[in-house]
């Protein structure tokens, strides 16, 4: 049991900085200004569930999926960087929207928003929380454990592979649930400012992901 607690604790220390729930809060504030609190909470719950699923699948089947489709870690980083940068450009230069919605069309508009703007998987879960860096770290850690380079009791490995993603997902959900309070405090103008700042940062992050992927590709190219 002590080994399990120690493994989960070390896993949280390793993966929490990579997942960075605080960044996801800022991203949610920037792209959910048009949503009702109920819809925002629903998207927060879905994002947490998606993060759990992504992390578990990456641990048990990440290498199989990447090998089956011929995807390399540099390719994963570059693709993730392109997605992040694209989302950042949309936040930095948002399209003009008409805020004047009649009461008659309010319900239809809300349904339209709910159905067309599902932000739980992209960008909240991936790539903001369980992004290329997190997935690459999970796959690398799983390979190290399965190769025997890290000695760990089998049942501890299986238990911690579920408990660590579960703990991170719960922490993310609690953080995202607080976004409604933050949104009420900063107001619409504050949300717009946060959205543009986060857009710029996402463009920078996406560019850095691409640079890291290209660097890793160039370094590993002689080996292939």
C-alpha cells in the first residue's frame, strides 16, 4: 500500500505540471463567454472525463496506436502544435458576432451553441490538458516500466495507472468548476482580454511545440 501511495504521489508531481489545470481554466474563460453556466459546467465535466480516457488509453495503447498508424513522437508534437496555434489564432482574432438575440430565439440559439461549440475534447482535454507533451511522457513512462527499467509491483502499476489519471481529472474538474465564479468577477471585458492574451500564448505554445518536434525529428533522423 505504501508503494501505491508513493507511486501515485510521484505520478501527480510528474504529470500535474504537464497538464497544468490553471492554463485550462484561463482557456475555458477565454472561449466560453457565450455559454450559460450550466453548459460550461457540462463541458468541464466532459473535459475531465476525456482527460482520464486519453491518459489511460495512452498508457495501455499509446505505442500500439502510434505504431499502427506510423505516428512518431515528433509527428505528435508537430500536429499538436498546429492545433494549438490554430486555436490561438481564432482566440486572438475572433470573428464578429451579433449579441442581439431576441427572447423568442434565445432557446434555439442556446441549443445551437451547445451542439456546434463542443469545446470539451478540443481544446480543453486535448491539447490543453492532455497534450502532446503529456501523451509523450505517458508513453515513455509506460515503455520504461514494461521494459523492466523501473521496478514496480504489477498490481501497483495497474492501480496507479488508473488512480493517477483519475486524480488529475478530479483536480481539473474542481478547477474548471471555479471558472464560473471567476467569470462573474472579471466581467465580459475581462473575459475578452483574457481570451486575447490566451490566444497569443497559445500561438506561442503551438509554435514551440512545432519547433520541439522539428528539433527532435532532426536529432533522430540519422538513426532512421
